[in-house]
């Protein structure tokens, strides 16, 4: 069925206020940043020492295996900020010079697991995902995170049947230039759509085709359909990716309806305004955690170092509060 044959109109939510409806231009430089203090770092050093003496795969690690009262208190603050505050936190930072790559990822896994349960990031069950440029051009079956191309603001895995609720990124290496991380509040963007384009906002609550990026069983449908904005018991849930919508319509052999095109263009124009977003210069050892339904993220294009060991390298985790640990939830 063509997306132009739209379901009945869904009434958009009203205006949002409070910390979750932040705009980058009014957000303080230190807001959303939590520091791993000396007591936290001592606890993490003890974890590394114990695992060096008693090796265990990272996927088997749970916070309950260790005594971590100070880290638990810090991550409780992070949890509150992610769920009821800004929608994101930056944990500053793991001392990378003290750990191997695998040890740093293990500590990141343990801390992040205090937010929610990690889940698979690909149809074949990959749980820990390396974000690195593999020299591929963006397109169907090529996730933007394996390129060095500029990204649009998006929610991770918007094209999945059950997208992750939360997203984590650990920085191991930065690029030679570029690759700046950006965050945006979808509540603030929704407010702007409601103020500037009230006639187009309802279309964002109706379905669009999305390219599933070949993350599915052979022979399964290559597209899915869902709205950009959804009303979940009065809470705004965003599932947004401009590129996957463009590819989705191509795969479906459909033409995006004029109202849908105008609504997407209006939303993208709002998301691209510098006053709306917060730049974040990711540094090695820092951890970014965010609500994947309330905050959009992207990164600028970048140039890498020629040496493989110096190339930009992030490690990503996905989390959900409900559903199963499988990719499709």
C-alpha cells in the first residue's frame, strides 16, 4: 500500500517545557557532564585487577559481580538525567592510558549496563559495535557509521521493528579533523514544528517508508513503515532518519507524497539550525549516553589519520528496557 494512503490523522502532542526541551544556545557548557572522580576510578581499577586475575568475557560481565557503590551512585545520577532530565549525559572519563582497549570496553559495558540491558546491534547478534570508517559510500546495506561522511540528525536503528531505547558511545580515538558529535532535543524541535508549521506537524505522526539496511533474514521485507513522531501515553517518541526514508521509498518503488516531503524538509531545516544543537568534542575515554527516543545525534564529516592505530574509533552499545535481547526485540 502506498504511504499516500495514510491512516487516520493522529493529533500531535502539545508544547514541551522543562529540561528535556532544551535548546543548544541556552544549554550551559557543563550541563549533562558527570565526572568519574577518584573514588569511582579506584573502584574501576579494582575491577580491572580482579578480571586480570580471573578472566571473563565482557559479554558475561554484570555490575552485580563487583562492589561498586560510588560508581552506582554516579550512574544513578546519569540514569535520572537521561530519563527525566536532558536526555543525555557525558561521563568524563576513563583513563585510557591505564587500560588495554578490551579493559576499557569492559568498564564501559559495566557502567552502561547500570542504565539498561544491552541488546544486539545487528541481525546476526553483534552486541559490541566498532564505529570506524571502512571507506564505503553510504547506501542500502551500508550504515553511515562505517563511513566518514557527514550525518543528518537521527535516532539509531530507526528502521528496526524495535529500536533501542538508549545509546552509548565510548571514544577510543579521535579523527585528524572533524567528526564533531552533535546532540539535539526532539522535544525542542517538536515545539518549533508546532510553532512554525502546525499544518505539517500531523504528517510526521503518519507513516513513512524506511530502508531496513539489510538487517533482516534473507527474503524478508527490505523496508518498514512507521511515523517519525509517536505519542506514547503523552510522551514524544521519535524515530527519525532522513537517509533511510529516501532509500526506503526507492526500495519500495513509491514516491513520497508532497505533504510528507514538505514536512520532512521543514523538520530538517529546524534540526540544522545551530541554535538548536549542542556540539560535543568527544575525547578518548569519554562516554556518551542518551535516550535514543528523545535526543537526536549526528557527527560532522571527518578526515582520518593514515595510520590504522590512530584512526577515529568509537565503540557503541544499544540498550532497551523491555523486549528481548535479540536485534528485533
